[in-house]
C-alpha cells in the first residue's frame, strides 16, 4: 500500500489530473486533495478533500499529521500573467507555500516533495533555441523570479538538510479537463474551446511566437515518473528541463484546420506578448532523459486530435 499523499492546489489545471491519476494508481483513500476552494464534482466525489490555504503552515501541518502524509505535491501557484498584475500576492503565495512544504520536510514530518518550476525561470538573455539545463537565467517576470528563487531554495534544502525535493520546469500545458488560469501559454487551450464553439479565435500572442508546450498526459507521466525514481538517480535538485513539443499559434491553427476546415485565427497581442518573448522557443531536456528516462509521447497533431475529440464529448 502506498503511504498517504497530499496534493495542495488540487483543483487547478495540473492538480486536477494529477489527483485523478494518483488516485487510480495508489487508491483514492491514499490521495488527499486540497485547495483553497472546492473543485468540480468529479474531483470532489473521487476521494478525500480538505479546504487548505497553501500559505498557512499550521493548517498544512494539521492535515499532514491527521492523514499521516508522506509525500506532498505543491501545485498551488499564481501564474505569469496574473502575477504581473499582483506582484506581492504572487510572491507571497509562490514563495511561502514552498517554504511551508520544504520546512515540513526539513523537520521530517513528510519525506518527499514535488514542486513545479517553469520555463519562466529563463529570461530574455537566455539562449532561445534548445535552451540547456544550465544556462543564463535572468527572468524578467514576477512569476519567473519566484520560480527561479524557488529552484535555488529547493537545491539549498536538499544540500543542507537532505530534503528529498523533486521538480520539473513545465512548459505550457494543454489539457481538456480543467482550464488553465492566468498563464501566458493559456491561448493553447482556449483556442480549442473557441474553435469548437465559434469556429474562430483571437489570439493574444503574435502568429510566430514559438513556445515550448506539452500535452497534460505527458506532464502527469513525467511528474509521477520523477517522483517514483530512486533518489540516487535524481541529480538535479533545482528543477529539470522538460520538453514535449514547440509550435507557434499559426502552426496550432493549421493543425486545427485539418479537423475544422473553416476555423479562423486572428491576432491581437497584449501584455502577454512581452512575457512570451522573454521565454525560450525550445528546450533541451537531455538530463531528464538520461537520468530518469523521460520521453514525451504527444506531438501537436496528436494533441489536437485528443483535445478536439474530448471537448466534443
Ligand atoms: C504560464 O504561462 O504562466 C505557465 C507556465 C509556462 O509556467 N503556463
């Protein structure tokens, strides 16, 4: 039997699917979902749930003690676009939630932590193509600064206190079960909903903005594989580069056109363009491949087919 797991931020885009997958794998009663708000019916009815504020150490500690939690997946965060509007709130949520969980692990109240980083740790001075694991990192967004700082703290807690913390730098994630909220890569989900509803989409990024992306099934598989790998295989304790596919809004529209011939895309770039321009176009994930066997399965065509089939219902 797997020891109990706590997911903080279980109602978000990644948290929802992670909860379902971990419950299937380890048994619903062993996976405690928590969030500051309740989620959809399917999630709420699939197993235990606790209302939990990720910035409240005492509240997290109570849940950890009550359920004898062994591993925590901390998925609560304010994403790039929203964080630009509320810098201090983003810093408070993104950093304090991480310290809460790292300190629980340091004090041996839990034994393993997953914390998501992002391609947002890179900045305008980072090499754009095939961005390596170790390179210039000068993030120019509030979210990116919080993620880069978080990476440094993860490595520090591992080296100084032996905390078993594991992390990946997620690219933009594409999923149909739960909408993303407040990110710069959100267009790559909205576009499918609008294509089916209206046959048209106005994109907030320019046609040729190439970004690293990944289908959610791949992201969940990567996350669980990393967490299940033997500790000695995990050499990177800041966060691993992780690649799936890269494409532009124009290429994405073409892949939708193959299924919905009349679909039309138009472009009205807003403040998110500057954020996207500061991020890599593609990622080199050699370390993740070599150290714990990462390999993506979904390309753009497969993703489009999956998204449209599932959203059509
Ligand atoms: C965002 O757009 O903010 C996120 C991310 C790339 O971390 N999806």
